[in-house]
């Protein structure tokens, strides 16, 4: 009996709901009541944050500054990769005048000496010393050899002169002097050949080094991180200030919560930065592979992944700080006064990282900065380039930065929520002590 009662009650509820729905439909067809559509539910990822993020991404990607800046950076990267290849492929040429005779052995010695200096050699026969001097004055030859025993140059080269001709003159003089000394010693052909082919002694190290010089990829990564963080965090600072000064923020906050608005803005601009950085890295790797450049020689997935990881982490930390600072200003002069103190940690970390990268081993300051969240994006990238960091040290630095980012995001959101609608004067940090 209980089951029958439950079934009857269930059917009665279903019938009541059906009748109610039928009445609503009939009223809407009659025009007596207009049906109001239900607003779609908005989740955290697919709702307001996604709308704000897509808006910021479209504005940044379509802006002329973004497009022109990307093209300029790509051109600079292309020049840095292609120019060394072109200079290396077009080796300098040294023209040597020969007065009297020069043995084939001497010619071979001179050719090998010139190749040591990175130049190619051609011999020009001169009838006399006077003719060779005139040829040097006219730029037809670089220097002259007289009877294989004397070298004539137009002007005396100093020991500090590192030009191709100066290096070739010193190398040829040394080789011909050695050959002349061997001839004067009256050695046999086998003895002379053995002496000429003698190599240096082998060097045996008792202990293997634990560090290596930083590679070019890490240096480029540090520069890229600094440029990206400076550019895109400034966009956040100026963008928040402009929305506040133009009162656009009041319209946005009428439909979007402050935390979601700020999160969407940070994610949108950050995604634009990540897209630009990924394009630059991919372009550099592909172009260096095509032209056979050695600028990125030794670049591995670890260095590339480390650069991108610290670009994201650095942006995640600094973006909240810049957004909170932008909400406290409403004029351009106020933004300029905030930009310098905000960028000081970036500048300090960047300078220390570049200075440490120029040394043979990472300094103690670089190792300390690798665990300070504000400077870790630069210092840890340098340590990865040196190969002087273990996986757990890398992970510890990442966790410290993530924890700091979470704490800074909460504080920045509180400042943003309280300061974004305040107008008339610049909001100071001491104002938040009395605000409720």
C-alpha cells in the first residue's frame, strides 16, 4: 500500500508540473505574459573571466604596437643569427707579394699560417722591392716576402693590432723563422718533418669541473624575460589606470566582480605575452637550424622550457603588483612615479643575472637571488644555463614563487577592490588601514 501511495504522489507531482508548464506556454502565446529568458550560469573559467580574458587578448594582439613590436623583435633575432653566419662564410683574403723565388714548402707553410688566422691566401709575383712597395701603397697587396727571408709591410703593426693582416704577418713571420732555423740546423727530412708535426703535451685533470660556462640560450632567455616583463606589466599598469580615469571600470564592475575582472585582465595580457615569446623562440630555433648558425649551439629542451616557465612565473607574480598599483593612480604622471619603484626589482635581478653569467662560475649572489621570488626568473635561468642547479632546487624555487604569487594575488585583489572606484586623488597604502 505504501508503494502505491508513493507512486500516486509522484504521478500527481508530475501532472501538476506539466499543467503549470502548459499554462505558461499558453499565456506566452496569448501575449498576456512575456517569457523572460533565464540568464546563463557563469562559471569561474567559462564565464566572466573568459570574457574579460578574450577581450584583453583581442585588444593586445590586434594593436599596432603588438604587431610592430613582434616584427621588430623577429628582425633583431634574425640579424643576430644571420650576421655571424655571413661574416664567417665570407672569410677575409690576404694578398701576399713575392719578390724573387719562394719554395713550394715555404708557400705551403705560409698558406697554413694564414688559415690559422682565419684567412685565405693568394700570391702575387713582384719583380722588385720597389714594385711591391708601390703595390702595397695602391692596395693591391697586403704585404710582401723577399727571397723567403724578409717581410715588408706598408706600416708597422703593433702587438695589440688584431686585424686579419696583422695576425697573418705575425704568424707568417713566426712560421718562416722556424723553417729557416730548421734549415740552418741541417736536419734530415725525417727529423724536420717530425719536429714540424710535434704536438702539444697532453693535459690530465685530477678533478673534473662541476660547472661550465653559461650558454648563449640562457643569456638570450634572461634578456627575453626582462623585455617581456617590462613591456606587459606596463600594459597592465597603464590599462588599469585608463579604465579607472575614464570611468569604464564602473560599467564593468556593475556586471563583473572585481576579482574576476582583474584575473581576466592578467590572464589575457599574459596569454598575449606567452604567444609572442613562443613565436620568438620557435622562430629563432628554426632560423638557426636553416642557416646553420652556432649562436644557439647546445640549446636543449631544458633551457627552452626553463625560460618559458620562468617567464610565466615572473609575469604571474609581477602582474598582480602592477595591477594593484594601477588601481591606485588615475593620471599619467602618477603612473610614471609608480613605474620606477615597481621596476627596481626587475632591473636589479636583470643586472645581477647578466653580471653573474659573464663569470666562469655562478656567484653566491646569483644563487641567493634564485630563491627570491622577485629575482628568481633571472637568476634561476642563469643557473640552468650553467648546469649548476639540481631538479629539487629548481622545484623549490618554483614552489616558493608560486606561494608568493598566491599571497601577492590576494593582497593585490584587496587593494584593487578598494581602490579602483576611488577618484579625486591618488590612493596611498596608508588609506587601507582605515578602510573597511
